[in-house]
């Protein structure tokens, strides 16, 4: 079973992959493997950012609702 890495670890690994691919020193096979890994990490990071955005939106709505209730009192 694969261990879930943190967002920061995933971004760090993505940066390593980009650097390796930009260097042009990898074989075609290794480049393809790195690209596939990068695509998976990108999807994982996008999901984490989407979840964070959703949590912030929910928190903002709760805060605004609470402020509205306090103003009515």
C-alpha cells in the first residue's frame, strides 16, 4: 500500500521531476516514467488544493453566517 505524502512533499517531488525532464539527460523510457509520475502527483496536488479551497469556502460561509447572527442581536 502506497503511503500518502504531504502536499509539500508532492510539490517538492514535482519540482525534482521537472528539473530532471528539463535537463534532457534522461532516457526516453525514464522520461516517460517521470512524466507519468508527475501527472499523478499533479492530480494529487490539484485534489488537495480543491479540498483546501472547499474548506475555506465553507469556513467563510460559517463565519459570515455567525457575523450576521451577531449583528441581528
